[in-house]
């Protein structure tokens, strides 16, 4: 028996596994990740698949009769998500209907159902890029990927989903039907529910882990010409099911100063559904609910910028002025009328809020000390930074 030869093979396998681990962990999100997806037409089932020509970041190559494809480059065009599993020392490639795992030193893949797929060659790493045999895609996912030379490829598949991940939990959103699927890497995802999406165009999606059983998924979409309409969704997935969703639409060009909603307060997720602000538990149950139109007297869509024990800060879209709502009394205050000078108030009120460069009040909440709230303001004309404070009123 050639002991030196066996040791060399074991050393080579360990080095390959180590290199693959380092490469994939460097590209793997720790807590949350987002992916922006360009719009794509989804062909009807009656039509033949459209052959797409792609130019990827990295080139393919042939070695010993095997065609190698850059894995991470091609996956986004196939609705696949690759992830390294450090516990099993394997590379997982997960899709909507199939999931496989590969070992760095083996010329085969294992499906989530335990089936073995022979690939004819092992994965390779070249210049920090992971390559896999093209048979992985044709045999495991029924999508033949053809190398056309250098970084050019063709495939009969059209992207149908927006994808993201939070740690090892993966998510897919159907562009056409709004179906959300989720599940751990390496297993076939389950249908979580349907999100009421429409007109998906310039869309991005991100996910965040709340606790071991619950995740929040956020979607943002710009559409129309010239993409001046924006819609934001925040949904909760608990125990694999979609348990709560909220949507806010902003119609028009003015998005200056419109921040994303604050995420959570005291373990409850902040969800804004147009004119309704909700505090929802990770399992989707409503802890508190506020009718923002009734509390502020403004008929508009809102964003929630801060939530605390005794107040919330919201901003209506069109006017873009920060409003404080006292959670104890329900009273609301337009903060620019309390903090800005009369001249600056007059300038803001005279500025047409339909202009694309209408700035809103430019007030930014920076924190609190006891009953004193702090704000930073950028002046309208000179761009100077000014610090303001506002003292919460005691309950009478």
C-alpha cells in the first residue's frame, strides 16, 4: 500500500475543503442579505423556453473533458442560492424544487432526498472562484447551461424570483404570483404564503432573523416611468408561514427624506400599512395599532421613523414633515412648527411639495435623554447643521 500517496490525496482533499470554506464564507451573509433583481418577462407555459445569452463576471473553461461553470455567477440567473455548510463541510445549492450538496473532493452531488447524481468531475477553485461541472445544472435542476467561450454562456431559463437570505434561511418571491417560499439551505423550500405584490420592476428584497422561528422580510419596488412610484412591504414569517404583511405605496417623484420604517420596539416589529401603524409580535399578533390619518389629520401614506415608550415619530409622504404622536394622549405635533424659525417655516410652506427636489422639513431624530428629544436639521439655503431639542409634555 502506498501510504505517501494516500496521505497526499487526503491532504489535497483537506486543502480543497478549506479553500472552498473560506471562499464561500466570505460571500455568505451573517445575519441578513439583500439581492436586487432586474425585471424579467416570465414566459407562459405554452411557449418554448427563451434561450438567454449571458456574459458573466468570470469565464468558464474545459479540463479533462469537463466544462466548468463559475457557480456563484450563474446561480442568480437560475433562481438558485449557493451556501457553504461548515457543519457538514459541503457546498449546498438550493432551488425552488431541488436542493443538492457537493463535497469538495467528490465528483457527485447528493439531493435533499438522498439521491446521488454523478457529475463526472469534482468542483474546482481557480483564483478564488468556485467552479462546478456543467452537469450539475442539467442533471440536478434540468437546466442545460452551455459555455460559449470565455465568459459567455447560454441557457433556456428566465429568472422568475427575487431571492434573499438571512443566515442559513433562504427566501424566494415569485415575481408573477407573489408566492413566498422559505426554508433552510440544503432543503427544498416550503410555500410560506402569498404577498400582495404588483408591478414588480426595480425590486429588492432583504430578510432579518427575529428569533429561531420568525423572520421579517422587506421588499422595495420602484416602477412606472421614470420609476417614480415606490411600494414597500414588510412581512412576518413564523414557523414557515406568512403570518402578517403590511404595504405602503408612495405615489410620485418626491422621495427625499423618506426613510425606511424603524424595525422594532421592545421585541415587536413595526409595520406600516399605508395609514395604519402596527406593533406586531414575531408570531404576527397585533400588540398595538394606530390610525395615523385620525391622529394627525393628514390623508397620506406614512413612514415610521421612531417608536418609544411614550411617543412615535411619523412622516407623511407628500409634505415630508416629521410629526410626533404622544402614545399616552394621542395628541400630535408638527415638529417643524415647534423648532424652526418663522422665516424657515414660511420658506418650507411656500415651496411646492410636488417638486422632485422638495426637501421636506429636513429634521432628523438623533435620540433622547429622559424627556428631551434631540434633532439635527440642515438649513434650507446654506446647508448648515443645527441641533434642536424638544421636551415631551407631561400628562396633565
